[in-house]
């Protein structure tokens, strides 16, 4: 059967419509959607590897361990290798256990601490409001490959941290990169 | 008569003008502190006057949300830090320490306690680098990175850790806050010493002004010794003025009511005015200045000096000239003046400037008032007979004749004396703070803020002595091992040694000599870096810094110029009487006696524990002993005067017994009312003695007839109303000194009047002696 020439534009229109629909769907992926996905993602524990790059080092220092998140506000980073170290943000405190000594720091005490805690809690808990208190947000990519950039609002913090880039897939965070103001950076990769 | 009045007026005006031109008022409260006998006491006084603690001002910001308070705290600290009135203003924020941190960083190799030769060996360096690598990879790496290349062995941190004051307020948003986040705190050190109330007032105004310009919505509370000085000066001045004005108005109203004529009122006020003016001028001439408390006290002189002219005028019979009346009562008047002078004489001999000033003022003022009454008033009036209505005061004959009121008073006095004897010495004041003119509410606010800040009051410090600054610092370092042991054992909460940030020159030299030369260091570093991912040239700044440190001269006080630590050094490392002292404040000392013994047992023996509370209570006790002795001598002198003047032991007894009873009852009532007797109460009791004896003498003078008896009654009622009015108002003052004097004298005067009326009146049989 031979197609009538008149049907060609119709197909074209249909294809265009489909394309537009897909693009529109991609456009739909915005910060609100990302936060929603992050809110819905399950709590739990993941393994990570972190690489620290510094101008003082010839090769990066590698460490690894587990990262866990429990709603509403508990974040724990358990370093296992090359040595045991634990950072735990819970309630209003950061607790650091190192060489058998536990130190507690109230988050409200230093702006750098509260911004640091907010970046982890905001991203893992999908709390845009909390993030916006400390950072300017920029979202790139699509639902299955997004990249959220946090730039500190406060000069006090910008003195140390240039920006934090979090990337992931759907409701899962895959990588957190912290770029320090001096040019050093650390990349935390979820395995 | 007009000419004479004009002459007197001109004299007075000239004196007043002279006084207004030359009068210098000072408020240094230490004028009321005893001249100190022991070196510890002198140290305490010097600390109270212009030591570190006396210069600290506590600033609490409140009345806004946390964010605003934090911003206001930063802005205010910045502003005050550059103000001429302040050395520095701290709020706990890190960037404030930038200048100071630079000094500490630069001199870290002279300051760090962990420096010795093995510290820079290859194995030690390797261990330090491994630790640094850990730090770098941790979330805090961003902080340690800043100094890593220059200071891989962590001397800067070791120095900082040593300086950590331990107890500090909680931090919120990077600045000091109360636990509940409702108040932001700053600590500012004023350039002016704490006792300089005028410059302290300027510093206070600066804080208020700066805050009003930056954050008008934020409320501020200030406390601290300097704030107290300024505030109490303001209080004394306003109280003295306001209360003197009130009592003057009441006295004026009463005089107008009694005399119903202007001339007698003016005449009554003349001796007071001359007495006050000349008294103040004599104080100024003798002491170079007049203390504000002395001036406040001048109000009390009014109450006493106004009695003499009243007694004279109200004792003139109808148609009698003042001159004749003055001749008639002259003997009694003279005795009244002399007894008051005797009571004040004791004060004049006091070694405390403040008390001596009070004594001179009272003595001169009363003498001048007495003389003016006896000589000037009759001379002014000449042959003129004063006409005014004489009020009739009911005799209360029934009560006077009855025996029971006297018996009750005697019993009460006896009971009071026994009770006081039983309770002794619990009712003596032992706190030096009682001398300070600061109202208790302000002290309460201060300690509340200190509690919230977690900044406990320092009540102990160790004083380490030396012939030179270096020797004193050396002595200050020697106690550190003992103090560290005590701290680790939990027997001291914290201590703050100036030797931490200014080690003795010998200690600094030893540390710098332990630094390796460049070649040796580079060699050790090369070995240490083996197996580590650091770049080979990463620590070039470290090698350069050590080479520079080896060339540095030892650091000194000037190294800290313009930083908070510099201001602190100036307060804690001081020269006093040709000797150098290093003061190490201690907080939370468990067993002061043991610590004192341990320090005394140290081989060099150059350090001793100074217990501020103990010294101050010793001083108060010494102060009180002196005041008691003087009161005793004064009383003896008065007794002698009366025996000679009255020429009869029996009459002397009749005059003194009611006053002695009045004194006992006054003290009983004060103590029963919860007051503790301090030096100012003793001074006030001396005044009661003077005033009370006047009453007793006036009462006791045998009257010629019923008319004269009525006149005596009237004059006494007028005198006592004026006294009670003056001192009653004074007792309303918020300033402890003025309140103590006011309440004591008002009570004592009233009791003296009642008891004199009961006991001192001559028996009917002696009426015509």
C-alpha cells in the first residue's frame, strides 16, 4: 500500500509531538523533583571510596569505609581503611572518634560546621530549604544523571570551600566532590 | 544690721566662688580601702585598682534573634577593637585572633613546649608527617592544610592548645553566646584602669553609641569593675544631690512651719552653709581633692549643724536678744560642739584617706557651725529682738513621770546587749565588697552573667617574684609542673599562665638552640618522607621557617603589641615596688592550704598562693579593728570632756547613759534586721554619739523655769526632726555606704531623743541648781 502524501506531515507532527513530550519530561526534572526523589530513597548504608588530591601530594590519599544515613538527621561516615575513624552528625552535634578518643562539637558553634552538616543532611534527606540557607544551588543533567552544585553563600565558608558538587542517579547519590579554595579537592565515590 | 548681713553674704559668696573654682572631686574607691600592710594586700589593691580583672568589661547583647545578635557581636567587636577607649574586644570569633595568631605562628619555635633536639630527628619527623597525612585526608583537612607546609610538626597547634583557656562561653554562629542562645557575649578590656570612673563612663558611652549606630534594635547590658565604678559614681552623685535636696526641702518646710518668718530660717541655715563650705575647703586643702563619698556625707553634716542655731534661736525668751541667749546656753553649746568634734577627731586620725576626709569634714564643719551660731548670729542680729511664734510642745508629763517607760528601755537595752554578746562575731561584715559603693543588684547581675558565660570569678592566683622580668617569668614557669599535676588530678579546674605565651628568655633560647641546622634538617626530612606520598619539595617553607627561627632574637612583650595577649601580659606581668611579679590566675582550687604549702616547699620558693577572699577579709578585719580603736578613743575623750565640762560624775552619767543605751539598741535593731556591721556603720555610730550627746546635753541643762523647759522641748523636737529627716532620706539611697549611714543615724538619733527625754531630764529636786 502506498502511503498518501498527505499523511507524511501528520506523521511528522506526531513525531514532533512525541519529541516535545520527551523534552518536556526532561524539562520536568527540576530541583523539586530531585528533592522528592531523594526524600523517597530508602535509608541505609553504602560503601564508599574517597580520594584526596592535594598540591602537597604526588598521588591522592585513598581511604574507604561506609556511609550511612538515617532519617531525619543522622549521617555517619565510618572510615575503615587505612585506619578506623568515625564522623557522626546527629542532632546538634558532630562527634569525631579517632584513636580511641571521642570529641564532640556543637554544630551551631562554627558556621563551617553547620554548613558542612547541612550539605550532607540536605542532600541525603532531600531538604532544599536547608541547603538554600547555606548554598546557592545549581542543578544540571537529567533524572538518571544529575549533578547538583552547591556554592557557599557565606564568605566565612567560601574562604575554605569553593564548591561542593553532588552527582547521582534517581534518588541515589553516587559521588560527592568537595573543591577547597586552595585548589585541593576530595572525591567521595559510592560503590 | 543690714550692713553686717551684707558683709557676711559677701564673705560667703567669695568662699563659695573659691570652692566652685578649685574643688576637685575624685571617686577612686580605694580611698576607702585600708593602706595595706603586707605585700599581698598591696598586690590585691593594685589589682583591684588597675589590674587585668579591673579593666575587663562584660558586654551582653540581647533582645533580638540569634542571627542579628551574632552580627551585632561581630560588628561591635570590630568597632570597639579600633576604639581609643579599648585595648581589645573579644567575642570568640576566629578571625579576631588573626593578628595574635600571626605572632604565635611566627614565634612557634620559641613557644611550643614540645621542642627539643629529638623532636626533629628522622623517625620523629616521619611520625609527624604520617599524622599530618591522616589530618589532610579527614574532613578537617581543609583547616590543617593552611599551615601544613610551614608547620608539619604541629608547633602552632601545640602552642594554641596550651593557651586554651578551658572554660569559655558556648559558641553559636562562631561567637560567644549564653547556653540558651538569648545573649551574645563580648569581653572588652578598657584602656582606663577600673577605678577611673570618668574614663570608664566614656568607655561605656562608647559601647552604647557604637551599638546604637550599628544595631539600634539590640539591647545591651554591661558589667565589670569599671562599669561599677562609673555607675556608682553616678549613683552617689545623683543620690547625694537628690536626697540632700529632699532633706533640705523637708528641713526648710519644718523651719518655716516653726518660725513662720523668713529671717530666722535664713539665720538657721547660715551656720550650716558656712560649716559645709569651710569643711569641704579644708578637706580639699589637706587632701588635695574631695572624695565623692565625703561629699555625699556632707549631707549628713546638715542634720547636725542645723541643730545649733535652732537650739539658740528657740531658746531665746520673748524679748531676749540672741546675744544674751547665747551667753546663757554658751556652755552647753560648747560642750555639744566639743563632744561631736571629739567623736570626729578619732576618724581624722584614721589611716584611710576616705575616713580621714569624713572626720575632717565633720570636725571642721561642726566647729564652724558652732562658732557661727555662738558668735556670728548674735553679731548679725545685734540688739534686734527676734519675734516669732513659739510653738507649744505637749509635755507628755504623765509619761515622763511614769517609771515604766524607763524600765522597759533599760530592760530592752540589757537584752539587746546580751543578745549581741551571744551572737558575736557573726554580725561583723567580712566581705571587702561591702566597702565598695556598688549596689547589691548590680553585683548580682554581674555574677549571673559570669555564670552564663562559664567565666568563673578568679579568687586565687599564684604570684611569682623576681628581681627582673626574666627572673619572675622563670619563677612563673617553675610552678607549671605543679599546677599541671593539680589540674590533671582535678584539684584545679584551670589556670592561665603568662609564661605560656611569654616564656623566660632562657627557656626560649634553649628551644631555639634545639632546632637543627638546615643541612641536618633537610637530611632528616628526606629520610622521613620515604614511603609517604608527599611531594619532595612540599616542606621547603618548613625548612626556611626553622632557619629563620634560629636567627630570631627571643620574643618579648613588644612582640604582642596591639593584640589581646599583649594587653593581658601587661596586666599579668607587672612591676610593683621595684620587684617583678608574674601572676597566674587559678580557677576552682580544691585545697588552697595544700597548694600553698606545696608552692612554699618548692626549692626556689619564689612563688606563693594569693587568696583574694582571705586577704580581703583580713583587710576588712584590720580596717574594722582600726575603726573600733578610734571609736573607743573617741568615746573616752568624750567621757573626759563631759566629766570636766559638767563638773559632776552624776550629770555625766545622766548624759551618757541614754546615749550608750541608744547605741546598743540601734545596733541590736540593725542586726536583728539582717544587716552586718561594716566600717560605715561604725562611722555612723560615731555620728549618733555626737548627735545623741547634743540632745542629752540640751535636755540635761537645768532650766530656770517652766517657759525655758518648754523652749528646750521645742528646740529638741525641731533638732531631732531635722536629723531624722536628713538621715531617713539618706537611708533610701541605693548606694550601700549612704544607706548604711542613713539608716543607722536616723534610727540612732530617734532612739537617743526618746531615751534622753526619759532619762536625761533633771530631777525636779535639782531644777533650781
